[in-house]
């Protein structure tokens, strides 16, 4: 069968790559074309377009790049028609994917969504589009099943969180070996800096993260470079004192980290699953933030706190993200009761997310749905 998969950012590339592997195992004759990144390509997908050309974050940034976005939408439709898949599979990236889904459904293609748009956070009325345009939804957060089925009468499949598999499949080296491979000092505790994967979020957040490194020479601060950004982009940041840089090796870095400063998003969950105490940081474009603040209805921005339904990790957002505040919260998680409370909460978090096998389960359901549809 033929599968067309659309992911628009680094996390989607990771989850898409694991889904591709499972589809190819369960359907040896699978032909897969995709929008994504290097990981999806390495897994066996033929890349139609790289997500680097689509990584616009925030309302203001999207408006500024509307021309590029509309050109991508037009090309995507043309490419789908030329490939003529049995199913189009959407991975998060709702602004783009829901537009394609409307068109694809009208054209008669089967539409599946793996990793739900976060309509439980904002613009809940998008449920109308999902119910109209999506044939099957596979969700990865435990509260999403109740949200869709009980609140909106839309049946979905909870398959568990694919990060559990992605992290479990990471080859664990002896910490001393990993430190040497990453070029880290053998005698300093590591504080990982995960500033995100988009230009705007890194520019807004990383300077503040680095500001707390001054005067903390007993620790080694390490920036996790995103695969979507060139090494040269980080040069102004890496020139500053007491900071190292690694690229495309975030999991290895988290494997030896003592604590982390993390931009909100999937990385907060990854950090928790690696059992690393963290402070969550967010500092977006002012206009985008003001708009988001008025339409997002959640009490928290990090996935850790959302899944747990309470504040497990401290969130420093916009004006609260200052050097003084960040240093204070970082000190709390380096040693002492706050650190231990986080680590204990992480154990409960893993139970809530379910066990391994999310990608395998999603692939099985997608294939079964196609077979039922073709009968």
C-alpha cells in the first residue's frame, strides 16, 4: 500500500520515522512518501519536502511567511495527487495539516491523524474540522481520549506515547564513555540547555539560559543544538563562557545531565523520561504571546504538568523568565527536596503515559483501517 505522511517539525520527524519503520515491518510492500526530516528519510520514506522550510512559530511569524506557507500547501496537494496514496497520515502540525486534510477528504483520500492537534489547549472549535475531515485519530496523551470521546463524541485510539519507545531504543553507554564522546569534562555535573528547534524560540530564550552560567563554574552548561539549525547559528551563543555545544545528540546529553533548562514543548517530556529535573522556559514574540494568552485556556504550557494535572516542573513564562528567577529555580533542582519531588513525580508520569509500543500499535491500526476500507 502507499502511504503519504506529513510532519512539520523535529518532534514529528522523530515520531514519523518510528511509524515508518513499523509500517514497513507490517507491510513489506509499503511505499512511503513524506514531508519531514532526515530521520523519516533514513527510516525509508521518500522525502518530498524537508520541515526546515516550514518551521514558522507564533502568530506573527506565520503571518510574515504566508506566501511561503501557501506555496507549500499548493505543492503538497499536487504531490499527493501525483503519488496517489491509499492514505494520508498527518502528524501534529495542525495549521498546515488540517488544510490539507480538508482537501484530501474532499478528493476521496483516506485521512488518518497520528498525534492530535492540541485543540484541547486552544481553538477547540477545530473539532468540527477534525470530525468532518479525519477518518481515524490516534492519540498519545491519556487525557486526549476522554476529551475527544466524552466531550466531543468522536472515537479515537489511545496508543501510548511514542517517546517511551524512542528513548528505550536509545543505546545507553556508560556515562563516562558518553561524556568523553560528547567532549565534556569528566568531573563537572552537566546542566543541559534545550532551547528549542526554531530560530525564533532559540533567539528569545537561549541568552537568558546562558546568563545563569556566570559564576557557576563548578557545573558544565551544554547547549543541545537542533538538527534544523546550522552550527553557525549557535556561534554567537557558544562564544560565551562556561558553555559547550553538541549537535543531534540530545538524548546522549540528557543521559548524563544532572539538571536541565528546557523550552516548552516535547522536550519537557523527553527530559522527564530521562529522569532529569528541569525548569521550563518560554519567551516568545511579544505580539504572538499576547494573542496566545487570550486564546489558550490551559493552566500550564509544559506537557509534564499537563499530563500530571498539577505543577511538577516550574514554568517561567515571558516576563517571568529573568536571570534572577531562573537562577533561583535552577538552584532548587540541583539538590534538595524540590529535586526529589520532581524525580518522584516522574515515576507517576511514566505510568500515566502507558507502556511501550505506540508506533507499532498506530501502524497496526492504520493498516487494519485500510484493509477494512478496501473491503
